[in-house]
């Protein structure tokens, strides 16, 4: 379907190029990430990322999360060269408790964080196959959550939702190009 749309728009499809990546910012927070980006035309790529943290940090502290984000990117020069922009969608399930942030020291919060936004970034080549890609996404976020009175409790003390406008994602991707 994407191929048909590009043909209708007069876009020339080029040989498939693939990049695999990891977000060093989430990796530094012990949340493993992996991503892939496919060249779909002369100036467009499709980016898909996932993050998964299934482990407890200790018996009283944990941050569990599963996230997916995707979106097309328009490259002003050529794919994986210089600046890019594009829309992005993401969804993140989270379960956090016993942490010294967001009033979670003596509580637990579980929910869903969905976002839509615009990403802007730059690809810096380190070698013919390696690169660094800082990017930031600004947009709208919707958070639907349940709050529990204690980190290990299963009794819901409150439910809520909130709307958010502003930065919804930041990344510093280490990129490896498979040509």
C-alpha cells in the first residue's frame, strides 16, 4: 500500500537500506531499547523503536515499561545524512513504584502513556556504517493511570488521566547501517 501511494505521488523508490539502532539515553537508565529504520524512498524512511524493562531493580523499587514508537521521517539531504523531521506516534505501558521521583517513594502507579508529535533530529556520521542521532519529539501526550497506596499493593487508591503538551520523547541513538 505504501509503495502504491509513493508511485501515485511520483516518488522514486530506491534500493532497501536498513539501520539498526539503540537509544543510549534509555539504555543508560537500564531500559533496553532496539530500533530499526527502513529507507522507503529517496528522502523518506520509516522508523520503528521498542523499549522493554521487565525487571525489578530491588524488592522495593521497580520501573517496568513496554513502549513502541513509529513514524516516517523526511530527510532534507538523503536518508541517514544530516537533518530530518517527521510525525511520530508512541504508546507506553508503565508500572512504577518505590522510586524517589513523582511521589512514588511510598506508592505505585500503573498506566498507559500515548503520544503524538513531531520529531526533529540530526544524523551525525561517525564512520561509513556508524552514526549518532540525537532527536526530540514535541507534541501531545495522554496519560491514563491507576495509583496504589503502597508499592506492592493491589488495591487502587485513585484513578485518573491527564493531558500533556510539550516534549514527549528524547533520544540519542547509536546507529549501525546495514547497506
